[in-house]
C-alpha cells in the first residue's frame, strides 16, 4: 500500500508517518492488513530529512494542482491522510491565503483522490473550530449545527461537506476526524489561536514562563496527540459498511482550563523534581475573542461507538509528552 500524508512535515503528520512506519501495515478497502510499501509526505516545509527508505518527502504547495496530482498519482491501494492546513490565527489574518490553501488545496487533494484508481480512503483532519456562534451547545456533538465564526473553521466545515459529497458520489471513501485542540505540541508556540493550550503545559515544564492570552477559567476541549494519531489510523481502518451519510466524527476530549493545567503541571513537576515556570497573564483580546467563539466542550460518543479511542487522563497525556519530547523521569 502507498500512503500519502499531506502536512506530513507538521506536528501530527510527522507523528502519523512515524506510527505507520512502526506498524508496517494498514487495513484499507480490501479488509485485510496490507504491507506499507511507501509513505509520501507532502508539505511546504520539512524540518528534518527522512531516515526510512519507505519515506519520500515532497516539498510543495497543496494549492498547486499539479504538485498534488503528482504526489498522489493514479495508483490503486492508496491511502490519503489530508492534514496540510494553515492554522487558525493565520487564516483569520489572511483570508485569501486561507481560501487558497485550505479550500483550493483541499479540493486539489479530493480531486486527485477521485482520479486515483481503486476508490481510496481519504481521512481529513477537521477541527472543532467548525462549531461557533449561537448554535453552540455544551457539549457539542456531531448533531450540532456548524456555524463557524472564524475563517479557519469555515474552511474546515466546507471541506467536511465536500468529503461527504465525494463519498456519496462514490468518488472516494472519505472520513473526517473533527479534532479538538491537540496537546502537547513540542517546540515553539505557533500562530494557532489555541497555541496557549500546549504552551501552558510545555513552557512551565521547561522551567520557563508561559504568557497566557486567555482567561484562567477559559474552558477548552483538548486531547492528546497519541490518541489523535491512533484515531486517524482507526478511522481509516473502519469498514465502510459501518459508515452512514455523515462521515464527520468529533473526537472525544477533556474539558481543560488554564487553572486545571497549572495545578496538574505543579503536581507532575513536583514528582519529577522540576521547578515549573509560571503561567503569567498576557491577555490578548483578539485571541480571547476567537477562543470565546469556539466550543467549551464536545461529546465524541459517535466516534467512540465507531471504535475510535478516548484520550487517557490528562496527567497521562502530560507524562507521555515528557516521555516523547521532554525531560525523562528522575
Ligand atoms: N494540532 C491541533 O491542535 C489541531 C486541532 C484541530 C485540527 N487540527 C488540524 O490537524 C491538521 C494537522 O495539524 P498540526 O497540528 O499537525 O498542524 P501543523 O501546522 O503542525 O501541520 C500542518 C502542516 O501543513 C503544512 N502546510 C501549510 N500550508 C501548506 C501548503 N500550502 N502546502 C503544503 N503544506 C502546507 C505546514 O507546513 C505544516 O507542516 C491540520 O489540518 C489542522 O488544521 C489540528
């Protein structure tokens, strides 16, 4: 099997690639595990070269149709994970680029999937930013109307509908994972309006201050990256007979506030002999305004019923991050 991961140089795409290489096989339309022959990572930027002979990195822009068609090719037995995207803060500042990359880029990926042989499975990484405004509930479910209040969320909601319609038409077998905010992103803060969600764990555990742009009691749905990677793979492996006409599944998440995160960081830091950095107030009305128009909670019962995993307790997510990226236990 050949696998394409757009956004394969990013936080989730690079880890998805690693996990698939470790597994060595993936179940697709044949219903049986198939050996992974090649993983093509398509991304605008790669931060490190590939070290596995099965991996091919293609540097390119998904808004360029010929680049996407060349990467996906016309072969049968292809799995496509579409993760490339501009992040929320960038989309809000650069409307035209957001449409070019997230919408036109998404359409290119879907059209290339449609042109490929064998009706591939396409997994699309959407976002809970698709929820917004007066339609929001507590919790939001797969039945909550999507009325996004950000350009990022709007592009995700449109792509979700495209995935459903391409699937209905038989162009490909699409499935959407609507992702809560995924913690803990390693490295530096990014331009996502949810960047603080990882920062309030990551920075204090490094012993440095985290500048918090939102209220300390701001509730936000969060899950761990290991669970998300497992969910994307599980969603690919679900037999199509178990899916209906709505291929979008919001993933289960914890309700997390900065107050809760701070208490947890203190507990983990004490156990590991780390002196935690402070979470300091740096209120930003622009970021708070975006976050206030996102859901405070989601109910992923429909994803769970499909067999997708739930996140472990928040403390385990923090410990997994330290194991994978941070200071080992003393
Ligand atoms: N991480 C989260 O908290 C979260 C939450 C909800 C949804 N998502 C979605 O999951 C997916 C992966 O998220 P992530 O956290 O890994 O983000 P990321 O920013 O780390 O990765 C996205 C990748 O897309 C690439 N990209 C951007 N524009 C491109 C273009 N024009 N052509 C080719 N590549 C381009 C970037 O270079 C980046 O490597 C995204 O679609 C994101 O919207 C993520």
